[in-house]
């Protein structure tokens, strides 16, 4: 723990503008998401673009590829939160995912983790100049579950927060291991924000008449 705090304070003293911007926009994205504010999407897009550069520098290729999907899903979420609501609704309501669909999502996520983990483990054989991925299977877990969570977020399904909590816990450990202490601190904060988000969305969902997802 002392090593983490020493690393965090040392990192803070020399953090560059790019990483500080990533920290700010990352927090803004989650803040607006908790409040169901559509500004979460432009903030999210900005955060993704900043993260592209950082993850390339750190050779976290899974996260880099993940953020390509994030960019697409941020654009999709922005569109769906506007187009998916009915004429009578001011905003798209929070809803639950059908059990049968959730089973399919979980199975697809497990398959994705295995396949993507194998890909990351061998990425240096495909592109030798990239070097070996730092933590391929852990990277794969956080990457695939993040895509799952992001899709559920774009559809405004409350289960997205369950996946985000898992991802945030794992990502915190990975970034500490890699020495990216500000991102580790960011994801540690995300854990508590995800819990707050779940409670807020649950309350919001209960204020609407239940609808078939």
C-alpha cells in the first residue's frame, strides 16, 4: 500500500496534460452517466480518444482495441438514448435485461474472453514490432467485460453496473501492476461510483412503469 501511495504522489508530480485530461474526462463521463445525462456520451468520446494514445504507449493492446469498440458504442449510445425513447418520454427509461438475453450475453462474454486472450497472447507473433502484450488474459477479461458493460449502458440496462464493478476492481489491480497510478486511482474511484450508479439507476427504474426490454 505504501508503494502505491508513493507511486501515486510521485506520478502526480509529473503527470502530463494528456493523462490529466483523461482523468478529468473519465470522471465526468461516469458522473453524467450516474445522472442519466446525455453529456456522458461526448465526454466519453473525448476520454476514449485520449486513452488511445496512453494505452499505445503502455503496450496495453487489449485496452487499445477495447477503446475502438468504446468509440463506436459511445456514438451508438448517444444515438440510442435519443432515438430509443418514445414520443411521450423526455428520456429513455432504465430497464432490466431479459433473463434469456442475459444468459446469451454471459456465454458470449466467456467465449470472447478466451478467444481475445489467445489473440493477445500471440499478438507479438502477428506483429513482432509491437512486442509481447503485458498481461494478455487479464487484459482480455477487462476488455470483453467492458464491451459487454458498454453495450448494456448504451441500451440503458441496469445490469451494466454489475459488469462495471467487476471491471473496475480488476483494472485497478492491472494499472497498479503496470505503474499507471493515476489510472489505478481513477478506476478505484470508479468502483464506488459504479455502486452509486447502480443505486441511482435502480431508483430511477422504479419511478417508471415496467416495460418489456
